[in-house]
């Protein structure tokens, strides 16, 4: 039985409560970054903003041309895939922990003090 205690500010904001309640209909906390559908594209987008990942991606693309090929194509892709996969797993675990914490906060009992 854990309780959250909320202290509302009933000053000027109370007049605009009706208008604000239309925009914030739910009163839940959400700190997660991803959903099931947006995890892969959004995470890849964030990963390729890092200069190191772009460098290795450039090497992979460059190695697909037979004139410039130094190593086998698969060997060049291996470091990039390992780094991206490790980062994805770390981000997924982090986001899942945030989701679980948000769920416990959102379902705990709340006691509101009013004047």
C-alpha cells in the first residue's frame, strides 16, 4: 500500500482547468521513448546520428563495390552489426525498465490534498 501525495495549486490555474483538462485527459506518467512499432526505426535513426556508426556504415557501403573491396563484405558488416545489436538490446532493456516503473507509479493509490 504505497501512496502518492499530490498537492494541487488552486490559484490562477484553477480557472483554466476545464480548458486544460481537454488537452490532458489522462493523468498518467510516461517516460518511455519507444513503442513496439517505433522501436526499430527510431532506434536505428538515433544510432546513425553517431559518427562512429556512420563511419562503419560508409565502410560497409564502400566495400560492396568490387573495385574498392578490401575484405569480404560480411566481415566488414560484422563490427557495425555487433555494435548496433548491442546498443539496441541495451536501449530495449532500459526502455522496458522505464515502462515497468511508469506502470507502478501510474497504478499506485493517490491522496490529493485540497484547501
